[in-house]
């Protein structure tokens, strides 16, 4: 089998690369069912995203208050014809997302969580909204803004 070739799909992942500082609000899992910020707490995190050797995958390592420390791998799956993200959380969960990119907006779709990440035109700000599914309803999980610091 021939190894994959890097394409513009891989290069688009460059948007995530860098060192980022994020702040916002975490609403807790009760908020999704009530539609309100039942467990509203401030969110602060620092994360670094870098290319893995070969520049096919981006590895992102985040450290947030809580503590919440996910390690993520983002990439393009040529066989599936889709972007993906696999997230390993320090609480023992593994989350898998189908990722779509349309212009400056990236969406992450999972069974129980979903996110919308919008990059500013200059690429130095991310506006991030996570939602959690409780039953048949989606509700707020976390809203934050990340700014590139390197």
C-alpha cells in the first residue's frame, strides 16, 4: 500500500498549530438539561498544538482548571474522506469526533458532545462553543475564546 501524500486538507490543520491561552465559562453537565448555567464556573486553559513528525497529524495538549487535561490528535482520513479528532481525557474518557471545515469554521461532531470553533480572519483568535447532549436535548457545556500567544 502506498503511503498517503500530504495535501491541502492536511495543510488546513495548520490553523490549530501554536500555543494558545483560553478563557471563558464552563457550564457543567447539568446545564445541558436545564438550558441554564447550573454549574457555571470560569474556564482557563493553556494548550499547545504541534505537527507530529511527517506533518499529517496535529497533536494538541491542553491543561485547564478543573483539572481537565485532554490530549487530542486531529487529522485527515483519506479513506473516510473526512477530518477526525480523537481526544484522550485525564478522567479516562476517549472521545471521537467527525470534524468538518467550512472556511474559518470547524465543527466537531460526537455522540454526546459537539463543538464549533471559529477562527478570526487573522488566525490568532478562536471562538469556541461546546455543547453536551442529555437525552434528546443539546445544551451549553463550555464557551471560551482562545488567543494565540506564540
